[in-house]
C-alpha cells in the first residue's frame, strides 16, 4: 500500500513543472491547456536526516528512504463538474488519491497564457473548489435518491442514513467542504473530493521567493497566505521554475546551493514533507548492517500493521515487535548496547507505533 498525493489546479499554473522537478520524470509540460491527460505518477523520497545517522551507527550498506507518490492530474476548467474540458477524467483521478496539493499560480508571465485571461489566485482557488463541491453535491444527491427508494421498506438504519445525507447535501449546498462535516456517512459514499486532506501550493516567480514585489507593487502569494490562514489550509510557497533548475543539479551541488542560501530544505522537500504531514503519516525504521530502511504508517497504526508494511506475512504471523526509541538508539549507538541498557522493549501487536521507532519484528513463517 502506498500513500498518494494528487497535484491539481487550473491549466498552466505549473503543476507539471513542479511534478517534473519533484520526480525527475519527463511528464509533458507545455504552454497550452490539457497537456497532461493521463495522470503521471512518481515516487519521491521523504527527506529525513535520521536515516543517515542510523545508517552510520549500524554501518549499513544501503539507505532506503520512505516515499510518497505524487500524481500529476490534468488541469481543470470552469464547468468540469459538468464534463467541460477534461473534467470527468480529472475528477475521477482525484478520487483515487489520498490527499491533494492544489497548485495556485502566483506569478505574472505574458509568455504563459492563463485559461481565465488574467492571473487572480483567489478566483482560481474558488474555481477549483466550486467544481469539486458541485461534483460532490451531485454524488450526494444521487445517493439520496437511492436511499429514499430503499428506505420505503421502513428500515430504521436507512432512514437515519437519509437524514444524514440530507444534512450533508445542505452543507455542500452552502459551499462548505465535506472535510469539515463530521459524519460516518461519507464512508458509504463514493469518495468525496472535498473530503480529501488538501494543502495549497503557491507557485511564485523567483523574485517573490526573494520577497520582492511584482510590477504592481504587491505579492500575489500574500493574498493566498491570508486565504489559507482564514480557511485552515497549510500553504507551501515554491517557485516551480527555480526548483526545476535545482533538480538538474547533482546531489552534492544541490546541497551546496541550499547551504549557500542558508536553507535546510528546498521548496520541493518542503512540499513532500507537507504532503507527508497532511496525510498524518509517521516514520519507523528497520536498521541493520545490510540496510537502514524508513517506512511510513498512518499515525495511530499498531505494531502488527507496521509489520505488514514490510511484508504481509509479517502481519499474518506477528508474534512481537522489538522496539528502540530513535533517541535511545542514537544515545547508546547500537542495538546491542540498547539491549544491555534495557532500552529495547518487547511490544505486542496492539502497540501504537511512535515516530522514529527502530523496530524488529518476530513472526511465524
């Protein structure tokens, strides 16, 4: 099982440029709408300084980071919920991802056309949100008709579902996302688009990365930042063009470039980490001379589930997990010394995995 984050937005906002830089893939990127038709996917390593530290302590031959999968989804236009443009494909692809990174254009460039004729990030955000809401409303209304038909039998549970569905319909009709509607009903529905965790990605010009105003004396990203704060979104500011250039550098050149700027993470790293956080993921490690490997699980995952991330047989035959906290491993320097110091714990399958746990699983073949 992987964790996927869909990159969405209007055409020509920089989705594919950012995706290409993220994944070093060769997704088509051109100055016309609908360049991306089928969703491109790419696995991206999640930056984690703990990996190198653990690998050095264990003299590991190989380091394997955990990954997130990004999906570059076709651009949407006004009317997509009614099938305009590539609306049906766009909406269908969003349903398959776990979270959404909504790219918003915050740069002026006369050489890159805007599907609406002019750059207005807040209007663009509302265009996307409206189309997603309208699609969800259509889904819920179809569900209501089906429940109404089935509820004629007098089934009490169906009547309760119908009442809840109508509340959700009213909620969506008021242009409120499903993610802020508390109900178990959404689990019975086709995945609702506005129920997915969502973050905003402000794609800015290089000058705005340096906090310089544009020709109009304003920074478009500031409008998006205010909107994000008001509406409860996380925001990542990134210059797709700059990141595309950085991604062409070697690993060592990239480190030197970032160090020269006095920053720890590139914009792409920040986006990956933001997506990781958005999905409420945590990392555990398996450590040994052969390899140090980072693994992802949902926050709240139990030990048996974590074992299953490595191999399904580990979960099926789970006996116990041997666990060392990351800081204990670093402080004592090895599994053997942690064991001697009593810092290695034996946990059962109900144990809640903690971020940074170094784990070894015992299981029946």
